[in-house]
C-alpha cells in the first residue's frame, strides 16, 4: 500500500512501514536446486522487505519450484529476463500508478529534489550489500566519466545540466536539479530502465581508479579491447544479461549454464520481495529461454514446448494455438495490445532523397496516403473484425484521449487524389503511377524488420488503395538492426513498425516517444540524433510541426504541475493528429499469450504493452507458480 503526503512542497512516495518481523519468514523448499551454502532467509532479505499481499491482489498463495520454459527468436533477447522480472527502484502497478519497489520510499520536493531511501539490509544477488555507494559509483565514476559515458541520458538533464548528487547516509541518496524534472521517476520505471546504480564492489576491479592496473591491463588483452573503458562497459551489462558474473537485483539472474541456444536463469536468493505468508519470491526456480527460429515458435508452442509465451506469436497464429489447447494442456489467452496502433507506417521526413523529403514534409501528401488506407478492410481481413480503425495517436482507454484528435479518416481515395493533384503531382506514366517533379515514378519502398508477417500482409492490402491514388507501394523485408541503421543514415524512405508503445499515456508519463528525442523516432531519425547529441550529429529540426513538438516536450519537462503537463501532452497529440506524422491502421488488436494450465497467478485478462507495462512485468512473474492442472 502506498501513501502520498503533500506538505510544504514535499511529496512522499512510500510504502507503509513493514519489516521482516511483521511476517514469519520461511525457507524456500527448492533453493538447493540452484544454490548451496547460503545464509538463512532472515539474513538474505532486507530488514524491511517489500511485502506482497497476494490475497489482496486476488491471487493464490503459491509454492516454490519448477522451471518455466519460454522461447526467444534470437540470443540477444535473453535480456527480456530483466524486462519481465521488473524489479525497479520505482515501478508501475497494474493500475499504472508509480510505487516504490527496490526503494523503500522517495521524497520529492518541488518536482526537482528527489531523496531516495533504500531498504536497510538489501543485498545484491551475490550477497554483497546494496547501499548508497552503488549510486555514488554510478554517478561519479560512470555517468560523469566521459570515457564511459560520452553523452548523459536526457532524463538526467534539465536545461542541459546534470543534478547535484549527495550521499546522505548508507541507505539514502539525493538528486537535486535547479528546475523540475518530471521525467526522472517515470524513467526509472521503464521496461528498459536506466539503472542509476551499479554493483560498485564488482565493477571497481575493472576501473584503474580502484583496481590493480596490471590485472586490468591483462583483462584488457584477454577481452581483446583497446582500453579499460570498453572492458568496463563489456562487464557492465545491467540490461543485456550477457555477463553471468554481474550481480543483479532482479528476481532471476543469468547462470553460467547459458549458451547461444539456451539461456538459463536461476532465482536470486537475495530478492527483496516476500509474501505475507513469509515466502521469499520468486516462486519459480529457473527460467529457461530456448532460442528458436521465429517462424517456428507458434508450431513449437502448439507442441507444448513453452509454459508462457507471447514473444514471436501474432494474431494470425491463433487458429494454430487453439488447436493445441486440450492436447497440450495450455490456454491461449488474448491480451489487448497497448500500442496506439497495431501497425503503423512511418515516413522518414529526414530521408536523403531530396524529392521524397520535400514530398513527405507536405502534410497534404501524408493525409492523402492516410485516406488511401482502407482500415475497415485491414481489420476485417487481418484481425477478424476484433479491432477498430485507428490513427497512431492514443487509445480510448487513455485519460488524454480525444476523438477529434485520434479518430482516423474514412477511406476516401477521391479526396486523396484531389490532395495529390493540389500538390502538383498531376503527371502519370502509362501504368497510372504519378510522376515526381524529376520524372521518376512515385514508387515508395516500405521496409519491414521481417519479424511479423502480418505487416507484409497489411502492406499488400494497403497497396491496392494507394494504387488508386497513383502511388506504387513495394514492401521490402529486412532485419531490425539493418532497417534502423538505414533509417539513421537517411537511406530508408518509409518503414512499417508497431504503433507507439504507450497507447494509454497519462499526463505523468514522459511524451518522448512521440518527439524526436532519440534516433528511434522513425519519422525523423536525423532530428533525434541532433537532439540526442546536443547538435553534434544529425540535423537540426527545421520542420515547424516538429519544432512545435520539441517545444511542447520542453514545456512538459519543465512543468511544475499536472495541468501544465496535461496541456503539453494534448498539444503533442494535436500536432500528431492534425499533421498525420504517422499512418495508423487498427487498434485494440489482441496479443496471443499462451499459458500452461499448471502455471498459476498469470492473469487471463491483461494488457500487453512495452512502456508502460514491460509486457509481463507489471503482473509480477515472481508471483507466478506451478501447481497441478485444474
């Protein structure tokens, strides 16, 4: 339970006082499967652990044990264990409210001073103390060391300045900016968090400021890197889960039994959450991720090779998945996606091609393409009519939703053709394709990451509507890294990807996904690079709607109250709606989630999203457990 106290400009985000003495701690029956020689549970959990009341959440008291099997399409996706584990300094609950988790409490003053209170006695997964020194090491030896961090993350900057940092005592640290930083706490709750702490006791051995220079030099040679800094970065992989020696605070940690085809995660015996019954979480002993070709995941799920699976499954797999339910003892649940649109097309307004750049920056052209998308057809053919036609703006479930802004235009190729004629694209070739001013046919290549066949199917359906506009569409399957690299270089003209991850934002959530604050902004990666690099690379935003997006984002970043933040959000959504910066398709589409009948405490009705939500994360997989099928 959380309380908020407001007095003299101070906001306290804190758990009600609890301690290990308020519950009778019990040992984990199956701990010996993964660990030996550990101290008793009373010495492993913090003095004031995070107490989970399962009954209050409508969940069952579980039992320890078992291996949870799931599949990933590439070995690097092992990092999802740190997404699904979702142990965060502060994190979202199932109602998308921020609450302390790893932290015991946060004091917020005037939106600019944040005092973080740790849990006394909290330990890393190797049993070493987790203290304020781990925050100090990150701030003073990583964040502000240009060899390790050339450019600080934007969430740590206000007016281009870092905060002052103070160690108050062993369990208390303070970050203070001159002006409000509403981005700070929500950033800590992301699916991929910034990790503003590090296991200092482990990483110091790779830092010449603390470690033995000769040993460091030897490790540099063995790692085949140029200096201590890349060695340190290689070992410091809090998110990627690539170093089994790196201590963690997550419920499961990478084990040395991992290889390129099979990743094995074992329970963290020092995890900070316990139930009111005194059981230390997580319940499940091991999480095993098998690397499988993406095209085979649905078939292998049907064969019973997964206990919990959403990754690699798409709506089109549902008939296959349903056929295996009875024989393989699982249920194919349907979780509505949190994306603002299931599929969206992103014109690159910073594309290198000068003719296309000029055309893409004409709102009338983007509006014409949107009018040429038959969203009702897409919904009917691809999603069996279960979704709703959608722009890529925001879902109706969001408190920021406005039908006037977020409603997509009806399919109207007559109106679309008039807009293209108005632009001056009146000449056509013998096939009826409009000609660009330089005489080239208006042929648009839309690149995909090659991870979801339904995106190609959608483009094939959209192709017919655009053909009526005199625009030729050619899908080009690629790979995610290649597609993004081409986007950053300006060679990619258009891409198809998921709609914005956070389709259900509130005014407290950062709007950065819809603003060019990183190279991931596919509507203008070069603008994002310019913002991220402080003007050292990329292109300075010179397109008025995008300049206004950045101004509204700056207003949100410097806001002092909820009304200002809401107004900034509404301006950003208005610009996206009026300017048609992306082309949405269908929203409300469901994500198949296969759940073994023996796996308990997994909700059958839930929302599947990345930020906020961390896919399974906000539903606390550490509380899932295996029991006999019912």
